[in-house]
């Protein structure tokens, strides 16, 4: 799955194959390779902790648009820190937060997994995906607000507003991408939306435990 989220940038090809839209994100569902990847030019983690702070190497592809490459999406766990009292240095640590987990997100199911990101239907014809909006650099979906071109502006706090999102789907055969469908999607902005409260299963466990505490 390829996603075009920000205008005027992105990769116009994937795996060497031209695509309908210039895409900013690549989502794959191969076994043991399920992950979201980002165009290095739009990789805010590498820009901040590589280019700005120098904790990690700066990807060479970050410096140019339409590199044709996609990179893992990482999240910082802790920055490098020094403890003067112990002379200890805590090293910079990151985690690949773009990895996807298959599972059942239905809380009423016996195999419920609250960490699930996607699930296939029993006949393998339908795929349901649920990921955090920040993985796609979306700041406020109610206004279609996304992170702007921070390489150009040298400012990760700049925003812009998009009209729609392009999505295309394909399969890889013999190392070559074959695009099956492509379309653009949009939605209405909103001010308020309905919610339904659902208690976590741990609520009842804690509730029972506190009845035993004097």
C-alpha cells in the first residue's frame, strides 16, 4: 500500500516501478516484514535526531526529493545523557515504531489484542488497518493538517493543510511492483464527534484488587 499525503514531494516510483502518485509512505504486509516506511525526505525522526542533533547518521537520501527510497520509521526512546555523579553515559536509543502487528482488535473476542495494527478477513480478501495518525505525519485530521516540508523550511513545527490523500494498492511479483488500483480520498472537516466510552479489561482487575486493600 502506497500513500501520498503531502503535495509536491514523495517518490514517483517504488521498487523501481513508476506509480500513479508520488508517494510519501509505503506499507507492506509480507510475513515478518509488516511495517510502514517513509520517504527519507519526509523522515522527521532522522531529520531531528540526525541532522539537527547529530545523534544518528543522516540518510543521504534525506537531502533530495524523489529518491525512490523508503526508510524505517523510528521513535526515540531516550537521548544520549551523561551522569556527572557516576561518570556514566546513557547512549541514544531508538525503536522501529513503524513495525505492524497482526491481531484481533475486537475487545469482545477471546483472542483480543489491544496492540493489533491490522487484520485479514478469513478469506484473505479484506484487510483492515488501524495505525496512529502520527505515523503518517498527520497533526490534526479534523482540519487535514499535516507536517510541512521541514527540510525546505528547516523547521519541524511548520504545518500545512492538504485537500486529500492518494492511496494505491499493489502486489510484488518476482521483485517487481504491480499496481492494482489507485485513487484519492478526502473527508469532511469536523469540530465535534461522538465517542463511546469503553473501560479497559484491567479496570475490573484493579477494581477487584482494591476491594482487598485496607
